[in-house]
């Protein structure tokens, strides 16, 4: 009955989202045999009998470091919707702001263990100085009077914004990734077969976990440098860095053994 009163414009607007979803599904179905995602690459390497060690990684956006903020935003959203006390809302807002501020520091500054210890020492000295000057509690009350509070919709919106940025980084990583094997490294740069393959003699890798706070969150960097000096090094922010570093060490071990056997003289022969 309601649909009978709709004009053509309203019907088109109503149908448009469903049409876009249908078009997207058809595109995926048509390209399913040509899509070269990192999951497909993992399966391909796993089924290859000649490859025993491999590693497929992609570069996360630094927004992945804001996962604690997303979790804090969702928790604050639920608590704010359930609890009606204004004072409690201010406490929730303060905890959320502290979490966001710590995430901002992790994202903005690279902190080694040495730098982190210096920061903690300076904070302790500042606290002692304020305590001796009887300014500590006025200093704390200053932050209490900031009165940070937000509606549950605001927390939910912030969680959605950060989650969308993280999801887009993950989605891009499906088609832009690096596959490392003992024989070669493959750079995938598109949804189909577009990519580049480089032999093991033309590149080297190293792991960088110098940022202590990032490492506590399970992240680190894999840096790929090239024998061709005209190519800039590639730096990848990866998750589960401990496991990735162990896999990379295994691949290096296989490469070293293969190179040793390839340069070792055959039995019964000597080299000058």
C-alpha cells in the first residue's frame, strides 16, 4: 500500500543500494579465478611440494595501533548508554581520553626502551617536585575539571571511524602484499596477476622492533633492501612480529644452506 504511493525517484533511490550490492557480487563471481589475494597465495605456496618455508605479509596502516582506542570506545559506548550518572560519564570520558592519548603517543613517536625509561624517570621527578611544592593535587584537579564527556553515539562513531580505517588497510593488504620464499620474493601490486618477482640474490631482509611500545602490542617492521641502489628500501608494519621474525629466520636458514651447497666443490674435486 505504501509502495503504491512511491514515485519513480523514490523507487530508484530505494533499489540503488541493492543494485550496487548485486553488481559487486557479480564482479567477485566473474573475477574469482583471477583474483590473486594473499590467502590464495598462501594456499598456493602451501601446496607447492618444492617450498617448505614461506612468509606472506602486508603493510598495515598505522591506524591499526588504535585498536585499544576502538575497544575503549566500544566499552565507553555501552557504559554511557547503561549508566545515567553524570559523574560516571566524566570518569568514562577521562579514561577514554587517556587511552586515546597513549595511542596517539605510540603512533606519533618512536620510543625505544631507553627513551621510555627516560620519560618515566622525568615523569617521576615531575611528580616529586609537584608533591614537594604542594601543587600535586591542584594539578590533578585541573584534569578533573576538564570534564570530558560524550554521548554513546559519539563513542560509537569514533569506534566506527577507526574500525573503517583499519578494515580498509586490511582490505588493501589482500591485493598488495609480499610473498617471501627461499628462492625469490614476490611483490603483488593489484587484484590480478600484476606483480614483480626478484631472486634471492637481489634483496636482503631485516626485522626492526626498536619501538618498544609497538612491540608490546605485537607489531614490528620487516625491512627489505635491494641490491639495486636505485630502489628505495621497503618497510612493512606487520602484526605478530615474533612469529613473522621466526618464519623469516627459517627462510634465511634455508637460503644459507642452499647457497652453501651451491658453492661447495663436488666430491673428489678441489678448488684452487
